[in-house]
């Protein structure tokens, strides 16, 4: 029995790809890159904002240590660093004020190790109640993400973010 003869077609002679195949491949790569770039940018913003809750927790721990020693919390209505812009024009980290010019943070002996991407405040309250606030506008949309920690009436802590991110 004889095997059927293979027909030699134009498809078998062709080497390489057509222009249309190249255009489709480039378009698909472009679409995937656009989707990936957006996801990458959002992940960068989330990672940069992640320093804010950690710093709020550090301030809370420093305030608790101060309270354990002096039976009072310290308050300051100012924001530190004060030169941090939240309108989206300045999204670079800002140096923390020098020791001696950071108000309440000097009193509780809390200073971040590096420049910060948010600003922090310990608003005026009472000596037995504490509130810590932080704001940051990493994504530059003009709407700052707000973080806070407050002492509840039961003595516990409520920490969180006022804005979803």
C-alpha cells in the first residue's frame, strides 16, 4: 500500500511572517503593556503609602511610652513636616525637621529614620486622650489619604485609614 503523496502548497513554501501577523502581535503586546503599566503604578503608590501607617504606629508607641512615664499625652496642632504639599505638585519624600524643631515629636523622642512622604499631627485634645493623624497624596490626585489612631474610651486603640487606597 502506498502512502498518499504530500501536496506541496504555497503555505509550505512561505518562510517568516506576514505584515498583518506582525501588526496583530504588536497590538497585543501594546495592550498588555498598557494594562501592566497601570497595575504597576498602582502597586507603587500602595507601597509608598505603606510607610504612613507604620509611622503612625511608631508615634503611638512613643506616646504610650511618654504616657507611662509622665501620665499625660503631649499634643501639638501643627503638621510635621510643614512644607509637605498635598495638592499633588510635590510627591517626592521630604526631609523630617531637625531635632529641636519638630514640636511634639521632639518631646516624645520620635523621628523617622529617613525622609517621609506624609505629614503627621497630634492634635490638641485632653491629657488623657490621644489622636494621631497623618495625610499623604502619593498619587498626586489632590485628594490626600488620611490615616489616624485614636484612644477609645475603653482604653483600646482604633487605627485605620479614612480613605481607601
